[in-house]
C-alpha cells in the first residue's frame, strides 16, 4: 500500500490566497466605509488603523466607533461588542474541532483570523471532506487581514471625499454581505427554518431590547431551534472482541 503524499505547503498557501480573493472584493467597500465613518467621528488615522489591526472585526468595529461617539462607559462598549461578536464563539466551536491536529500556537493564531469569510470557506472545505491545513488557512487569513487593514487606512485617508455615506447606499453593504454568507449555506438541512427563526426573533429583539443585543438573541434562537430539530446520530456498531464476535 502506497503512503499518501502530503500536500505541498506552498501550494496550499497559494490555494488559500486564491480562495480569499472573492471575500476581499465583497468586504473591501465595507473596510473603506469603516475608515471613513471612524474619521468623521473624530478618530485619528493611527487609531483607525490600530483598531483594524488589533480587533480585526468589521461589525464590532462599526459598533465600537458608534458607541465611542456617545461617550458611554467602557464596560458598556465591551459588552456591546461582545454581543455583536458572539457568533465567533459558534465559529470557533465549529472549526476548532477540525483543527485539533494543529499545534497550540497555530490554533491561537487561527482563532484570531477566524472572521466571517474565513469561517465560510473553512466550512466549504469541511463539506467537501477536505482537511483544513494550517498553510491554506493562513494563506486565506493573511490576505483578508492585510486587505482589511489597508482598506481601513484608505477609508481613513480619503473618507472626507464621501460627504454622505447613506446617500449612496454604503450603509447597506454590511447586511448585503452577511446575506451572501447566509445564502452560501442554503443547501444544508434545516437551513430555512433556522434562518426564519433567527430573523424573526432578531427583529422582535431589536424592537423590544435594542441594538446590538438583537444579533446575539437572534443567533441563540437559531441555535436552539437547530438543536431541537436535529436528528440524533445512530449508535456506532460495537467492535468485535478478540474472538471475532460482537459483544
């Protein structure tokens, strides 16, 4: 029996970079929008770029700059950002069990780069029964990361040229972007009821609880429904004993 040849690290890295190209085009305008809005709210160029480089979370950064302008207590800002980024807990639970063969330091770096497009592409590899290699993952993660930081800087530098972001519809980029990610999983079982439950509960929470908590509440509703409707896995066949008979 021939020993399988492990995939070339360099080719896997470039494969990850190619997979990141569509995501960078989709999220690119959103990075520029963040930089422009942050500059209008009074953040310096250094602060804008530093936030993108350290937080690396588009939705949470948008929420953060809005709350900074309202002079709210720091703990309120942190909790609000946690509410928006709660989905990353689910991302790490889904992807983390697929990268247990990585070294601990590789897993730590991987979780930092686990943003929406990286999660979506990782799930597609899982569905195709392909292993998530560290080289492939870093190829994609680095492209998304560097592009996000650079476009945030571009938005901070040239955002003054955009007088009214709402007039040209830039505020719709985020929901459209997330809608595209959601539609990418439409072939999965229970996709439609889970999406409907999450959306309806999120709208109700937005009305009676407020933003940004409606994001986490809607996500929790979808998770609970998926868990309630999930079919239990059949028990594994018992292993035969030394005599060759099943116990």
